[in-house]
C-alpha cells in the first residue's frame, strides 16, 4: 500500500460521541494504529504513541487508534489503565482493517497530507520510527 491512496474510512469513536472519517483528516498527517487491549506489543508501544501525539498534535498530526477484534469495554479499560487522549475508534466488522490488509496487531500506517500511505510497520512502533516517519510525511506535504 505504500505510495498508494489510503483506503477511506468512517468509524464510530470510542473516546467521545460521533464518528471520525478519513475525509475529515484530509490534508493532515495521520498515524493510523490498529491495536487491541489483549495485545502485549500494543501495551509496549503505548508510551511511544503518547510521546509522538504530544510532540506533533500541535503541528496538525493526528494519531488515531483503531480497535481490532476487541470490545469497546476492553478499549475503555486499556485507556483507563494506560492513559492517552488521542482519538480512538471502533472498526465494526473489521472493514477498515481488511481495507488496509491488517493481519494482526499492532500495525501502524502513516498517511501523508496528500492522502497516500507513506509508511507502514508491523509490531510495536518506537518513538524513533514514529518521529522519522512523521517528519518524512510532513516534508512530503510541505507542512512544516
């Protein structure tokens, strides 16, 4: 999918009411993180995602956690235990995960401001990987 247009989505939010849709995030760098409360590597990467969100949110970068084969109650418990305030959404029927070719969690995609996928990784992300990929996507979009 790298270099290709990111599949569109519209997902029910778990952190607040309403939905979050790819069209609403157009023109921004989006870190799309598929995760689950039962996933040990998802716990390991949580602090790195939180650090990246804290560093880049004022620059128009959105971290979006998409729940994968888990329950909203599991997501709520995970968030309450580990913290974090970036948007999280459910993926009923795993339609978005399927569109992105997700086969396990965690998987993380970086979507550039032009709507193309600029990076993807499987397994727990690191702060270094996130900052490298976010900076590259910001440069690609001339959003500095």
